C-alpha cells in the first residue's frame, strides 16, 4: 500500500452540484477512514476564507492509501464529485508522507 494525492479541480459554477452530492462524497471518504486508509481530505476554498460562501471552492484534496496508482485513479473516477461534473479535471500522484 502507498499513499496517493487525489486532486480534483472544480468546474466553473459547480457549487450547487457540489453541495447536492456532498453527502455521497463524504460517505466514500468515511469508508476510507473506517478502513484506516485516509490521511487527510478537504476542500480548497476559492478565496482566502474558511467559509467561501458563493465564491465556492477551487477543488478538493484527498490523501489516502491505495494498492496502486490505477486503484487510486479508479476511486477518484468513481467519486460523486467526478461523476456529477463538480470536478473539471482530476490528478492522482504518488505521495510520500515524511512529516509529521
């Protein structure tokens, strides 16, 4: 098992869809957490604020353990944010945790 950084970049005007499918997205993340595979996950606000309001989000970052790059890519491809068009672009990269 290795960590992978999964990055999704939000499509323009996708905030409403993001909020509608958020429960399903969070459920998948909870599954990773329950399996002990989730290092961190969260959204990237589009502006310098914890709660960006109507500005929405630039995307999301998930760092989790997967058996392979292919498995991580498949997980992200099947995430509700990807399937429902919240993410305009996705990237998956191997990640080595050094600190803390």
